């Protein structure tokens, strides 16, 4: 499979993704009995995982989506990214962040800090993929689908320069 200039090979089948997603949803269903969590999906990559996960959730629950926009803030030293799209009041709510992939954990660290400022009663994380050798942050990732090696992946929502999000399976870059 060629996407742009790179070759990819099948890595995780759609069937395995769905089986793992069901497992994660079952754990969430048990852990949140009697509660009514608010799922927050991080766009764009999460759209497929969020859809399949939510179909297996049997709790009274809500879902909302956010985007992180990065821009250079000229008055400060580094990059700043803002949350866009969050309309809900998070105060007192049980939040489950839903991500497609955690790599270095930079994005998640930033997101957790931002969401914690909104005073939810709890925050947990569900990610389909974790690049386990790259991730060095001190964050508790409660629901992890697959721990994968440090190789670029596409498909099932994940892209390479905008392409590949539509693929049903997850593909890994093929080393030359
Ligand atoms: P982190 O901040 O390093 O954890 O990176 C997280 C973000 O980088 C994810 O939300 C993805 O958008 C992107 N990303 C990291 N690894 C991959 C990959 O292998 N394929 C596609 N996107 C990736």
C-alpha cells in the first residue's frame, strides 16, 4: 500500500481493532457503573475509534469532540495550543479522554493540564494505540488498546499528511 511517497503494510486488522475496542468498552462499562461519563474525543484521528467505542458503551453518557490548534505565540517562547470546540461545562463531571494514539505524550500532557483547569471530578484516558518505547511521561493511561513499537502507522483515522484516514485496518510503515 503506497500513500504519498511511502510504502505501508498491514499491521492490525479491522477485526482485531473491533475486538480490542469491545474489550476496552467492557472495562469502562464496569468501572463507571452508576456514573454518567462525558467522553471527549480528540479530532481528527479519533473519529473511527470514538465511533466504534461508543457503540459498545452501555452507560448513560455524552460525547463531545475537541481539536488542538497550535500557533506560535510571539510574546512567549514556545508553541501554544488551544482547545477548540468544547462547549460543555466540565465541573463535577467524570471525563474520559478518547485518543487514537499516544506517542511522546506531549499532546496528552497538555490536554490533561487544560482540562484539569475546568474542575472535572475525574479524568481518565482511553487510547487505541500507545508507542510504548517513546512514551516517557508520568501519566496514567488507564485504557490502552495496543502497545506498538516506534514506527509510523496510518489507517483507521490516522493519517500521513492527510491521507490514509479512511483505511479500515491499521498499517505500519515498511522499512526499506
Ligand atoms: P504525541 O504528542 O507525541 O503523543 O503525539 C500525538 C499525536 O501525534 C497524535 O495525536 C497523532 O496526531 C500524531 N501521531 C503520532 N504518531 C503517529 C503515527 O504513527 N501516525 C499518525 N499520527 C501520529
